[in-house]
C-alpha cells in the first residue's frame, strides 16, 4: 500500500517535497486551494527523483481539455514519468459561482473530458489526426507547431475523484485511477464505494488490476495530548464544513446521522461557523477520520480499507510534524500486504 500526502505551500514546495521523499512517502499531491494546483508540482519536479506527484484534484469543468493535456504532458516530462492527473468535478455552487463555468450533467461532462484528453494524447503519441467531436468539447485541429510529439514516458495516467456511486462507476469504467474522496467512513466505503467501483469495472469489462484505487482519509494524529487536542479540533472544523454540504449527506446517512447535514448547513448560511465544530462528537470524529497516535492511525487505516486500495492519501487538517509523519510511514510499512 503506497502512501501519499499533501504538498503544501508554493515557494517552499521543492524543499517540502524533498523532505517527504526522504521520509519514505511515496507520493505528494496538491489540491485546488489558495494556490494554483499545478505550479507547486512544477517546482517540486526537479527537486525529487522518486516521489510521485499528482493533482488531487484539478477542477475539470472550468478548464479546456487541450489546456489540461499540455499541463499534464509537461509535468509527465518534468517528473520523468512520475505525474498523475487527478480530476474532480467539485460541486455546482463552486463551479458556477467561483469559476463562472458550466456544471450541468457532471457525469456526462467528466466522461467526455477524459475521452477528449485521451484523444489529444493519442494524437501526440501516434501522429493520428485529431478528430474528437463531443457534446461539450470538440477538438479537430492540431498543427505540428502545437504538437509536442511522443512523450518519452508515455501519456500521464488520469484519475478521477469521486464519492457518489455514479461518479465512482464512471471513474472505474474510463479512468486509470479513482480517488475515493476523504469525507468517508468504513461503513460507507464497504457498502457503497467498493460496490460502485466493482460495478464500473464490470461495465467496462476491466480487471481490478487495471485500476489504481486511492483511499483518502482525514488524519488527526499526535504524539502527545497537546498535539492530539489540536488535531481533534482541526478535524472537527474540517468535518463540520464537509458535512454541511448536501453532496456529502449520503455518507452521514450510511451512519444514521443524516439530520446533521441540514443543521450544519443552516449554521453555515447564518455565518455561525464557530458553532459548527461542536456538533461533530467523538464518535463521529472517529468514524470520519483516523484519529490517534501514529500506531492507532495506521491500525485505523488498515481496518478502514481492508486491503481494498492500492494507495492511501492523507489529508491532515492540522499540519502534523514530519517526525509524526515519519512514524506513520514506518508503521504502515509493517502492515502485511492485503491488510
């Protein structure tokens, strides 16, 4: 089981990436936050030699497939084949109100985005004529001066972030990887996420070995009570924000907590952010996040995913020390394969 964690910052991204590589972390990812999702990876590419680098995730719909293809192809070249393009749909309000882009029919739109990217990559790799005609995007022109030609490391793999069954099925059907989003519980993963992944693979006639499944998890970890208290508080803040969003209600429903979502949603609309974390009790925190010492966190992750993922991606709402991260990496190395 490979271990990925967040690459934070911008100017310090190269130094951070080097330290993560030295700690034995397998991969680092950026997210669509206060900085551009691609720039830190460009900076980290030359600073590392073995660390996998990925977007987790780049918001797909505000971008054009050819634009994305160039960014991904260049990063695949700069990393010497260590890059993975993770795409996500986000939610309607963010796409329409923050980006000013269209969100209608997200499943069909994501399917077409992946198809368009594959068509562009195929043109660059083989020289075949570009002739992609879709409902949302059409690409029929690629003059030689805009064609980078075959990538010596091949086209970068495409992963799709998903939580709901439709997007999970789509990701498992058409992508190289699926990023199971971190607002999740062991129950939801076992009863909803896993079956949806299997259905997508079956629909495409694919074997499980053809898909890289990344289970993402929110980690609240510390080596003493002071660190743990800070981690728990940060976890409650993040979880209360996620749980206020209607898109995440099915996860709460799987645990019988569906009434929490509208309550948190109302508090957020009233601007009562300070009141939200208190609604995430200890039981909810333990189910929605991996909480405890490095050893306890690793035991939680092993039980949560039960050998059904290829990679684990850590989201740390409070930035844990590198010593703590190193202990987690060392503990995970002792987990037998398939656990």
